C-alpha cells in the first residue's frame, strides 16, 4: 500500500529555505560574481597588466626624477630650468603616478563586465537566478570596486618599494610615515574603486560596451583636457572644472595641497558624489526598464 507523501505548501518553501541557509542571499550573489570575474582569463590578464603598467610608470618616473634632481643641483642648469617642478616635491607622488592609466584600464573593464551581459543577453540569466535586481547589480559593483581598490593600492605600494632604491641614489627617498605618503597609496586604490563604480554605472545605463567605454573615458580623461584647452581663459569654466570627477580624483591622491585647492577629503566627496549619483540612477533605471 502506497504511503501518501506530504507536500510542502509553496508559500512555506522560501521560509524553510532561508531557515536552512539555502536559496539566494547576498553572500551567494557576491560569490557568484567573484567567480565570474576571476575565472575569465582575459579579465585576469587585464588586471595583471594594469598592475604591471602602474608599477612600471612609478619606476620610470623615479628614474627620471633623479635626473631632474641632479640637474637642479647644478647651478648653471638650474638657472635654465626656472619653473620646473621641484624633484623633492614630486617624489612623493611617484607611487601612484600610473593612476591615469589605471583609470583607463579599470574603467574599461568595469564597463565590459556589465555591458557585455546586456549585449549577449546573459543578464536575463542573472536576473532569473537573482530576482532582486538591486542585489545583483550591487554585488557586481562591490566585487569590481574591491578588485579595483586592491589593484590601485597594491600597485602604489609595490611602486613605492621599487622606487625607493632609485630615489635613494639621489637622497630623495622617504618613509611610509612621511606626510601624506600612506594616504596617497591608499587613495590610489580608493580612486580606482570609485572610478569603477562610475564606469559600471555608465555601462548599466547605456547597455553597450563600446558606448559605455567611450562615455566613461570621455568624461574621466578627455573632458578635463578639453576644458583645459578651450576653457582655461574663462573663469567660470575653470571654477566648474574643479568639480569634475577627474579633479576630485587628482585631489584625493595629492600629497601637497596648493592654496585654494580642495583637500583629499573634499576630492573624495566630489568623485564619490558623482559615482554614487550614477549608481543610484542606474539602480532605479534597471528596476523600471525591461531586461
């Protein structure tokens, strides 16, 4: 005689899954996004390339700075180099000197990771597996931000240790507890993390890899150059340029603050404000638009 099998009412299944630790939660979403990023060979290669490029630029700039210091130590040559930056001052900016290239590469990666899912239709599978669209997008953003921070801060720290022997040959070496040195290294990672949030939000809104990369790089790197070329003579344009995302990032990693410039924390508010604003807009738009 067959024994009837008791069926679990559908309404009770989600609750029992939560109690037993099964089902979808934010931790599992984070883990899945981490696997997506770290198991794609091209992504790992791009991250490694970013570290190599940033460290290499720091080493090259350290080597160039020693030649500048030798030239400025010569009275005859120093007279011909009026207006050149002081070698001792710029030496502390060397660890994160590859930041501009780091922004280019990590912003492009952030756009590709999200826009490619929209372009290929894989985003539908993601949203089916994680019905809460906000959680899915926040997990992607958080994983990319953490990776970008580690790449930026790690590259700056490696660049510091590689640059010290080179700078030491010209008595330009400095310790990590020197004024602004450690904050410069940490904020190199913070800038890349905020830039990745900015770029991934752009990619989420545009849903196109090429368009997202061009827009992100245009705003972060090209727009400041255009403003400097065509708007430098206009006072209100110069004042407005101080609030661009790139300007905020520059102040975050500055080791010396000039009179009238924003400090590191004010720069963080500028870049962070742009990134969080775009993140909020991208979350709202994604919830309302069709996948």
